[in-house]
C-alpha cells in the first residue's frame, strides 16, 4: 500500500470488480484509453478486469486509487511493461467525478516515486493520444519530457520519458 496526502494506492481485490468495470465502461473516461480508444463490450471489459484482479505482476501492475478520507473508489494507476519489453509505462484513469482536483497528479506522483525509488527503475515512459491535453499536463507536472510521436499498438501517440535525474531537475520537488 502506498499513501499520499489525500489518496491511498492499494492492490486490486475481487470486491473492486464492480467499480473497475464501471470505470472502464464510461465513454468519457475511455475516450483516450486503449488501442483503439473507447470502451469495449461488457464481456471483454469484465474479462480484462477479472484478469487484472487475479494477475500478480510483482512490483509492477495495477493499483486502485481510493480516498483516504472515506475509502471511496477514485480510479486506477498502473505500471505496465511496454510492448517492446524494455521500458515501463505509467498509466492512470480516474472516475469522472474525481477529475479537476489534482488527484491524478497526486496519485501518479506517488506511483512514480515508488517506481523510481523502491523498484529502482532507471526511467519511466508514458504515452497519450495527441489530443489528450489533460493527461499531457499531468505528465508535464510530474517532470516527464515530451519525446515526439511514436507508433504504439498501431496508433500514433505522444511519447514522454522521465528519469530520476530529469525528474529532480524539472519535477514537482
Ligand atoms: C487525464 C486525467 C487522469 C486527469 O485527472 P485530473 O485528476 O483531473 O488531473 P489533475 O487535476 O491532476 O491535472 C490536470 C491538469 O490538466 C489541465 N487540464 C484539464 N483539462 C484540460 C484540457 N482540456 N486542456 C488542457 N489542460 C487541461 C488541468 O487544468 C490541470 O492542470 P493545472 O494543474 O496546471 O491546472 C482524467 O481526466 C482522466 O481520468 N481522464 C480519462 C482517462 C485518461 O485519459 N487517462 C490518461 C490516459 S493517457
């Protein structure tokens, strides 16, 4: 379990299934998520959620983001191995009612500290659809640097990289 001032990041549990399916079924949340972007069928969404709950990816993988004040479900954060196998990607998505309060930046900042510190990864990457300005702003606030466009699972995405050194130089602390 990892904590920040307002949030707790913890591993997925079977009892999260309903919240996780609802998150990934919201077309606004999924507008810039997935390749292609957008929600999948209910069956596919439910299968993917159950797999994530059952999967053990060691120090990587998915975390539920919940409020420390009331335990409420706020969304998901993850460290995912890139298809190339070399790098690890930081990913996040929050319930619509959680947007606009700095919570994605707070959750992602906490997971990034864990990835670069506890897991001791040399660098973390992130990809966003070019139109996803809110997500790009989150990455900029965390100290990620833009590295142009790359092909990711058949789509063009904006590619970002952060290392411990560049994060200390330009990140939030
Ligand atoms: C993207 C997302 C995670 C942001 O969550 P959030 O908690 O609202 O993010 P924060 O409040 O920490 O920061 C958002 C920043 O983007 C800015 N922003 C929001 N919408 C914007 C827009 N349309 N254009 C430009 N900037 C925007 C905010 O002003 C804020 O920057 P600021 O602190 O400088 O004012 C959330 O909207 C979400 O879950 N979206 C759906 C899933 C998704 O797209 N995930 C990322 C996939 S790569």
